[in-house]
C-alpha cells in the first residue's frame, strides 16, 4: 500500500460525491478544451481561408473591410456596385497578376420561406479559389449552373440534371457540383457572371473584385495605386484578418467569460468537496499523526486525492470535448458574426497540455486550504475519548 | 533493565474559555523496558493527558519527558513525528480503523507514512498471529469489536515499537472480547514489550506490574 492507493480508497468512500465533483471538473475541462481548440482553430481557419483564396487585395465600393471580405469570401449583398470599366482598370493596373469580379445577389421565394443566393463568377474565380473542387465541368454556356454541395443535397440534383429555380422562373443544366467547403459557398447557386448580370439587371456591374499580386513586396504601392481610382475601397488580406479578429473579439470575450464562470464554479466545487472531506476526517487525520504521518504527509494525501479527481475529471472533459466537438462547433458558429470555412475546433497537443495544466493548477489551488487545515490537526484530537 | 520512560515534574495546563485547567501537576514517574504499567483514576483525573505526554502527541507546560533516553520536550514537530512512529504504538478505545481499508491494509497504514516497506510484510504475519488469518481482507464493518481491536493492536505493532500505549482498550468491548485483548497484552508484555495502559477496568489493571493512581492531575498512589 502507498499514498496513491490510500488516496484512491479515500475517494471511493463517497463515490457519488467524488463522481459528481469529477463531472463538474469534466464540464469545466470540456469548456476549456473547446474554447482553446476554437482559439487555435478559428485563427487557422481564417488564415487558411484568406491565404487559400490567393487574394492579396480586396476591392469593393466604399465600405468597411469586413464587408469586403465577407462579400468575396462568402457572398453578401450591398446596393453599391463597381463597374466593369473599373474592373478592367484594376486588372490592368501595374503589379496586378490576376483579378476576378463577382456579382452577388439573393432572391426570396414568393412565400417568403426560402432565400436563394446567387454568385456570378468567371473562370478567373478558380484561380482565386484554389480550394474549390468541382465535380463535373465548368460553365459550358449561359444556361449552365454549378451548385454548392448543400444546395445539391437539398435540391437532390446531380451533374447532368435539369434544375428549375422558382425565384428566377428559369431552367438550368447542372454542369457541376462544388465539393463541400464547410463554408457559405456550399449554399450558393453559381452562375456565369454575364448570366447573373443579365438576370439581375446589373449589366456591367460587379459587387467586388479580388486581386492577386505578381509580387507581394509591391502590396502597399499597388494598394495606393488602386485607391486613386474613384469610388474604390481597397483592403489587404492582413487588414481583413485583423478586422475580423477585432470584430469577433466581443464574441470571444463572451466565450472567455463563460469559460471563467465554468472554471470558477468547478474550482469552488473542488474546494467544497475537498474541504468537506477534510473536515469529516479531522479525527482520522489526528490518528494518522499519531501513527507516523507528518504534516507534509497529510498535505500530500489531500493533494493526491484532489489531483486524482482533477485528472479523471479532465480526461472526462477532453474525451467529451472530442466526442461533442461537432455539436460545440455548431453551437459556437451561432454566436459568430464571421465564420471561416473549415473546422473551427482544432485541438492539438498544446491545447491538450494547456487544458491539463490549467485544470490541475486550479484544482490543486483549491486544495491548498483544505490540505493546510488537515496538516494543522493535532494528534491530541485522536486520543480524546469524548 | 534500562529506563525507557521517565517523567520529571511534568505539568500540563490549558485554557478552557477564561478558566485555566491544571490537567497534570508535578507528575514524575519512570518505567523500565519490558514493564507493564496501568494508570487508573476517575474521569477527569488526567489519565489521557498523561498518556498524550508519554506518547509525544502533546508537549508538557513544564517538566521534562525522556523516552528511550531522548528528551522529547526538545524535539521539533517533525522530529517528534519520526520519533513517535518508530518508538511508540497506540491502541485506542475507538479503534480508529479506516472504513474503506481492509484489516490488512489498516495494519499496513503506518508503513505508508514511515516508508518502511519491509514492515508491510509483517502485517499479514501479525494478523495471523492475533487469530485474524481468515479476516485479512475484511473491512472493519465486517468485523466484531474484538476483531477490530485486534486489528488495531496489529497496526500499533507493525512498525515494531518499543512502547505500546493503550487508552481504555477494552472500553468498547464485551467481557469475552475484553479477556481476549487482555491475554494479548499479557503475551506482548511477556515478549519484552513495554506496555502502558490507561483503564477504568481494575481487572485489567491488576495484571500490570505497577498501578499508578491518578487524581486531579497528580499521582496519589503507586502499587
């Protein structure tokens, strides 16, 4: 027998209480694990999305950078448009390697129960969206349509099928289906740019332009050059990244507040359990002092008991965090104003080790007072017969 | 035989509210190795307080206590803990067995703190010697009072102490179990162990070589 098996036997004395405390720690650990995974995952997903787009500069009509990012990366509708002439000026500007124009529109069904999102694009979009994988072919004619994976699933359409779009009152041929991107692109109908401009009566108009540079070192000079064009607003990918991070800062603060509450409750739960278990065993500790336990031994015993509760609670939390990660991800998505494509929760070894270290540190902190109290028990207490 | 316990003018005072209690006053006594001493006296006479001083779990207000030649009043808390664990074994009226541990584990418990792993192997042997060979893996709730006290005795002996202190060891037992415990104490004493026992039970006290009568914190008679 050793101090660890003794601690284990002590914990087994009040099984329900021990299990409930472990579950409390587990919930806090799962929250911690999920939020740390989100912290890593969101930043990575955003970086990947912006880097993956191959777009170095975003050009739109005047507005905020977030609007520009949202427009090009996910779609969106604002009642201001760039002209094709402006697009050509952007494309031919010195230092611009590639540029792609987008027209984005939404239509609500007459019953008001469905909103169709349309994305008018050209072949150049493929160069700026290298992550896209299209099953089937690219647009063959003005009646071709490419469906986002979610749209294809809802409409039960496959490559080669015809599709009637009620909001447009038109038939199209599904020439391609975009493989799942886990982003908003999955919910779009993609049309040839000219078709979209004609259908929405926005000939010669674009919602935004994505720009790829020949040389990234020329970023500032190209930006300055493009900004001399009238009614043009230019932002860099980095600015967008920063703006988005600033924009979701409030949501992150809310999540961290929830985390703090969960950790505080869990710490108080541990303190309550350990303190109760300590106060119940005053005489026992006194007796242990009589048979050779030093103050240090009793402190170690309490800390080992607490560490075991926290370790098992943490393991429950991490396993729970993994198992329910998709649920947690969907839940977190609801609170965010901007959600990049790809997984938002990306646990790694650092997340696992940080959550373990924090759980153990808080748990052991909660055990300091009870452990100190146990060590102060006088052995005289054990010998009293009253 | 050498002196193993020596108390010189020991006094112990403590406060209860505003009142100063003189639990022990000018107590001097000595015991030699292998001796069996009984301390008797009415409730509140200071028997348990005296046992606490000899057991090094409390320090006197005045006087000196020498155990096995060591002046324990000069030892620090950690030195006292160490000294206690290797010199003194305790048996109490209320057994103090941990409910989640088996009889065998309860006996091994002191070794967890003293780190004497070699002594852990003695636990099994001790329990068998005390007639609990078939109760090794029983929990206290599955044992009778007499059996629990025998487990407590085995636990007191596992670190091979030089002195066994017992505080009303038969106080919670029926007469048959009490006789069995008395026999064990006698046998342990005959094997050379110094035994000092606090009791109300005169039958138990009568088997001691020396009986100290305590009243109002003073030794009034020695037989």
